[in-house]
C-alpha cells in the first residue's frame, strides 16, 4: 500500500507559528514547501524551521529570511525531510498576512 499525499496551508504572521506537529505513531515525510507573497506592493521575508522534539526542541532553520518578491511564489527546498512524533514545522513572515505557506507531505507508520 502506498501512502496518500496530503497538504496543509496557512497564512504567516510576524510571530513564529506552528504550521504542523507530527502526531504519535507516524513519521511524516515532507515532500515540498512553497511560499506565496500575496502582497501586491512589497516583498516579504520568510523563515521556516524544524523543531526537533527528540533533541530538547532544538531549532534548525530550513530557510532563513528568504525574500519573496511581491505577487510571487518560491519553493523551499525541504526534501527529504523526515519528521518524527512531536516534531514541528514553524514559520514566520516579516509582515502579518503578506505570505502563505503550503506544505506537502505523507505519513508512514513509525517502526521501532
């Protein structure tokens, strides 16, 4: 059986915000990420980070202050990124509501 792909999207704010938290019992394979600047006038900077629950919630930035021009979108290179239970992806933008993020993923059963 092949895993079914899924997606999650969210508007970004200036505060670092959880985009997803991996549930118990799965390993979440991130297959893609894209950020769109929905502001028609100004560029926006976006940061995406992984919070590693198994390492004291250590933060590793996947993209840092990536500038997205107005009315444009950019992929963020994330693959392959395997997240484990309670790991999180967080993101923020330099202006509230000026950017939206889309993450594609699939879940696999966690095995010992």
